[in-house]
């Protein structure tokens, strides 16, 4: 499956943890509270904590940044980062959407598989 393609009712699972030398991060599921200032998003985690994540897509994301949508974020171990979390994937109306702009180049069709 690739960005923007999904099958409603099926569960997506990470297919593997590496793609062409890029180490795919562990993903943490949450719900989007809000996206603001183009690069910031507040995410409510399953334990009800709200964290601020970096949004690497500076576009409008009008249909992708729907409050209440399921989102997946990664956590960085880099102590020099201002924000420890990065918004990686969102799900809107059963469709998985990669947030990172280079997701559209094709790596994501190998990232997610449906069972």
C-alpha cells in the first residue's frame, strides 16, 4: 500500500524496519488534537498525555490534519532536538497518509501491508 491508499476495515502493520538503508522508527499511536504554525501538532497519546510533535510537511494539509484523527508519531533519542516527536502518518476516513513529503516517492508502499 502507498500513501493515500488503504482498505477500510483492515489493519495496517509495519512490513519491516528498514527501507533502502533508512531505519524505520517505532511508531506511537495517538489522536490529533490540533496542527498549528505549519510545523507543530499536538497529539494525545493513549495514556492521555498530550505531546507536541514536529510536522515535517509545511503544506496546508487541509484534508489530512483533521482533529480527532488517528496519527502515528516517532520519538527521537537525539538530545539536541527541540521537539522529541515527529508526526509520521495519519489516518483519515480509513485512508493512511504519509506526512513526510518524501513519502510520496514510493518507499511507503513497502512500509505498510494489510493482513
